[in-house]
C-alpha cells in the first residue's frame, strides 16, 4: 500500500523487500557475531564460557568506592525535596526539551493547561505510573487531557530521530528484536540475569568456531 503512494519503507530503512534475502542477511550477521562471541571471552574482562554456559568474571554491578557513598549522601541531604510533577518543569527551564514535542498537523488543543498536562503526561510515561495514576494525584490534571496529549504530542515523530530502543529485564523477550529490526531500530535491553540466558543457534549443525 505504501508503495502505491510513492513511499518505499524498505529503501528508507535499508531493508530488502524479499523475505529470503532478509533471512540470509540475518543468518550471515548471526554467524559473524557468534564467531566473535566464541573467540571473545578469553580477552573479555566481564564474561567467560564454561561448559557452553555464560559466566560472569565479576559482579555486573559497578564497584562504588566508599567515599562515593559518603559524597552521595552529602549531596542528597542538601538537595531540596521536589514534587515529581515539578521536576520536568525545572529541567525544561534549563534546556527547553519540551520544544522537541511537536503536535500533529492540524492539531489545536482545547486544553487551558496544555503545558502542565504535557509535563504530567511525560512523567506518567517516563516513570511507568500511567496516566490514570497521575490524573488522580496531580492537581488540575484530567485523564482526558493526559490521553489527548499522549496521543497528539507524544505519539508522533518529533525533531528527535531515535534509532535505539531499550528496556529493563522485564521487557526482554524475543518479539521486540524482530519488530525493532523491521522498524529500523536497534533493540538493546539491559538484562539483569545475563549469565542465566539461553544462547540459541539458527543452524543446529553450525559449530563455533
């Protein structure tokens, strides 16, 4: 359908339109990365392979010196307490990040408090609190307003050209890898229990090296 309107998403995303070609390309990339992984652990300071399993050479958490703990405590005790819905407002005053959120063409908001609603919507999505919870706790903010802003300001292309999507361990499943690839994004999850992950081979007969 997009091709009928002169739009070629495959060309824009540097993808091949033929499924077999895409599959062969992915197989080649997988074999290359798998060989690099097999040859890498001896020099890798973080992980090693033993009996076909991935093991961490040291805890994955960064080592924080005791003096840093003391400095952090000193800073935290001197920082003023601030309500979470006021935090993005202060940040916006410093860097103007809300200018990157542009409305859909033809959109004219009827909200009298568009700016605070935008900040509340950003907080709702960024903290995983959700629009319902924020609407119940933020004064002067309605659920309908949050939904409108989320739909018309947050769910459209902005001047930011993002090419990477990340998630915590709870969002690490196989489906986003394929979806992000088709959309031209890199999926880079932060995996907490990386040593317990199962590594797969596309070709069962392949041996690395």
